[in-house]
């Protein structure tokens, strides 16, 4: 990382504005409006909302992840923190153990001060390039509390917000200047598919608002002299079999409404996990024809900035959260 790069959350902390933002975010938990679900439960006392989460976050795994996009993993890995539970119910989720299995993720509660300490261990001992919060949409206030606690301990590397894009616009506006790199997955361009396969009502409305706001805050991707990301937006799009993700419509929207220069990560790693084997349209990996079609769409739209996975991606990227230690060990060199 460039020695001149200073994350903007440092300035917010020193000015006192980070504390103000944190208080506003935590206020959302009292009648929960943290994500688009707006369940209205008091998460300081209850666990009855869609995400089945209270105040203390579920932390399913903390590791140096070497299988993210090259600009994120770099040479030392991305300091990845996997939150448990989720505000979606994707029938094909490869992380379903930690996102939907309540018996699993409720066993992984972590005190926020300990989470802050773990962030510093990732930075100082593992020498990771960033702190990468995975599935943070329902734990955004707790994420910011952990950042706030970690700054006086020496936190000074970029923060990644790695989400499914089903994010609240009002929450994202409170994250302005706190998040350095946004990494949303634009999952569907069709609301019918989003509702059917992820229980995500009005997914496009919220995802489009969210991605536009993320882009407004951070702009196009910026990297240091070693090619490691410091700031900006990377939009992931997972190719689904039978074009259930609506790839052409999704990529066309990104090119038109953001910019052809926006960084796209086109993902070929779909694998029929969880309930997908029982759903005919989702019960197989993508075909070579589907893969090439997605690549051609990117080319036609002049979306030349970004990354593509190879066709051997499906089994290569499958994690195992049921074992102790690194969930990607023996799958991705690190």
C-alpha cells in the first residue's frame, strides 16, 4: 500500500464525526431499519427479525483470504471477516451454513471489542491489505462500532463492504467516508427471480439505489503502485444457469447508469449448493456457452475494467465453514 494513503475514516474519527455517525447507526437498531427489510424489532433486546440477529454480531470466520479479486488479495491476502446470518435467503448459497443455519451461526457470537482486536491481528500479524466485511448489511452499525474501537489500536488499512447489494440507502449514506472499497454483488436484474430464489422483494430498486450511492461515494477503482486497491467500487455479478441473473440487463444498466469504466468482477463460480439441486433451473453449473455469452456481453458494452473467473471456478471457490481454521484452506493457495 502507498505510504501516503490514509483511509478517510481516520479523519472522521479525529473530527468526532465518526462517533456521531455511529450513534445514528446504532439508533437504527432500536426499531430496526438497518437494511431494506425494516423489520422494526428492537435488536438491543430481540432476535426476532428476518436476520435473527441481536446486538452482538455473529462472526463465523476470520482469515487472510487469498481468493478474492487480485486487487483485493494482493500478495498477503484480504483480511476477511464473515458475518453470520444474512438478509437474503438464497436457495443456492454456498455459505448457507453461516448465512441460514441458525444452529450454526448463533454459536459464533463475538464481543465487538474482541472483533476490533482481531482486525488489528489481521493487519499487524497477517499483514493483510484490507479488512473485508462479508455480508455486513444487517450488521452495519456493529461493523462501524468495531472500526471505531480498532482505530485507537492502530487500524489504518482500507475497509471493504462486501455485500449482496440489498442495502438500505439511508444506512449507506451514514457509511460515507467510512468505507473505502465497496464490493456489492448485483445478483439479479429481474425482481421475480430475486423474490423466488432469494426472498428479496423489490431487489432491483434497492440494489440499484445502493450501487449508485456506493459509486457516488468512492468512484472508479484506485490502486497503489503494486496494483492493490485503495478506494473505489467493484461490482460482482454471478452468472447463473438459464440466465436467471439476467446478465445482459444487469451489465447494461451498470454501463449506462454508472460508467463503462466501472470495475466489474464477472463470476463463473456458481455451484448448486443448499437447496439448488432440487430446483431444475438451478441444479447444474453454468455451461461454456453461458460463460462465453456473458463475456461477449461485457465486450459489447465495452466493460473492459475488471476480472473474469475461469470455468474451473465452481469447486475451486467452495468454502468449508464446518471445520476449524481457514475455510478456504486446500482450495486456494495462501
